[in-house]
């Protein structure tokens, strides 16, 4: 279904000040990477380099947060307390649809590009149950949190700019109200938590985690939205970040990690299977490249499969790539440009009943 994207519901949104000392370094990723070898999933650095960035502690910490629901009377987002999120369809093996998309936090015309991505997501059949977004800038966040479709039909992991302080972008998770419902938390079921695991990271990255429940069995499915560290630094922090995320899945027995995995070193290729996770694309499309970055041929290096869905205790039924559309030239003469430098992924999954 299609929705008019020009309308907005009034809402008070706090805009955090954005500072990021490594933005220039992030933009220079193509200068740090050499053309890819025959390995279709890895770009190699031109020569091994030890990072000049100070070493990062191997510890990580959990930062709780709340699900948020838009209050139409007060015209603002409100945090939900003492609740858990349940799947509304009463089936023993429900299927869920996930969309994950890195929306490009650096490009121009952030709101207009976010509008294109949102309209495309909402036009899918079926409309997704879960949306993971990475590289959401403050401008794109404000667009989402004031958009009538999001306010009316989705639970949001965010209500303001708290998680953008000192960062140029962050992740957002959205859950559809048509597929998920609120239930009163009990002392025996976890409470449908949502939180961030603050990674050992050079860029302030984290894992945005949440639990949803199958009502008929109280089975917990853990959903983890990630944007792993960028660039070809050695040693790579992505090794530890995926290990932490996989450990979180194994705590509950069912779940997935999805988002931008940034596999820019040869060793990154094996991190998913080494952590006993199933790569949905390789499971269903083995032999196909599955590129989600560099498809427009405007980059200095070959295309790559930066974005992934990795499953544990779940089975992937389908996964497809959604290439970005083109934002037409603006009325003020702005250049035409794609919605993002990444493609999105649309994945249907369910419980593994083996």
C-alpha cells in the first residue's frame, strides 16, 4: 500500500548536537581498501596496517531503554513501561517479515532520501513486521518520528535524540502494531526488553536488541540490529562485535542479527559461520553475489555484500535485495542521487522446528 509522505503529525523531537571526529576517516574507506581478489565477499587493504587509533577495551555494557508509542492526544511519543511485545498471530510457528536498510547518514537531502526508502518499504506486499535501519541521521530520525504512518502504525525504539549525542547517526528498530501487541509483563517471561549493548568500538557502535514472544508457547525471539565497525583497521573490532551478538542470541535460543556487517577484510567472510549462525543469503542464494553496496558503479572499488541477515534457531524462508531508487533533481537545483549507497534486504523467517 502507498502512503502520502508529505504529511506530518506534530510532535516534539529533541535534536542532539552532532560531533564526530572520525567522519573524514569514515568517508575515506575506499582509500583504505584495495581492489577485491577472487573472493567475492571481501575487499582487502592495500597492505596490512596497524591502526593508529588507541586500543579499545574488550568489555561491553548494557544500556536499557524503552519501547515508545505515539500518543495522539498529547501529540508526542511516550515510553512504555512494564510491558512485553507479543506476536499477534496465534500460531506455533509464525512467519515474520524483516526489512533491514543502511540509509546513508552522510549523503545530501537526508529527509527526501528517507522519504523514498519509507515509501518503498510501506509499498511492499506484505508490509514488513520489523524494520531495522542503520546510519539514521538526526534529520532522518526526525522525519521518521514525525511521519503520520510511523506515528499511527509502529512502535519505535526511539522517541528523541538521546542515542545521537556525539554521533552523526544511530540505528532504529520499528515494530508493526498490526503484528505485535503489548502485554503486561510478568516475573516469569523476561518483559520484552529493549536495550543497547555498547560494543568495544572505534566509532561508538552498538547492538540494538529486543525480545518478542510467541504467545502460544512464550518462546522468545531475540532481534539484533547492528552497524558493525567500519574500515580495514587491524585488529578488527568486528570479530568481537559479532561474537557478542551471537552470544546474546544463544542466551534465548532463537533470534537473528541483521544490518550492515561491513565485511571489508578477508577474515570477515567467515565470522557468521564461525559463530554458528546461518547466513540467510548463502542458505537460499548460494552462488549469487548478493551485492548490497557499490551497485551503481560510482565507487572506486568493486561491489560487495556488506549487509546480511544471520540466524540462530530460526529458518529463512526467503530473502531478496531491494535496490535503492533515484531521488530526482530538486527544485532548488540539487543533484539527482540514489536513496542510499546501500541496498536493503527483505527477509521472511520463522522458528526452526527441527
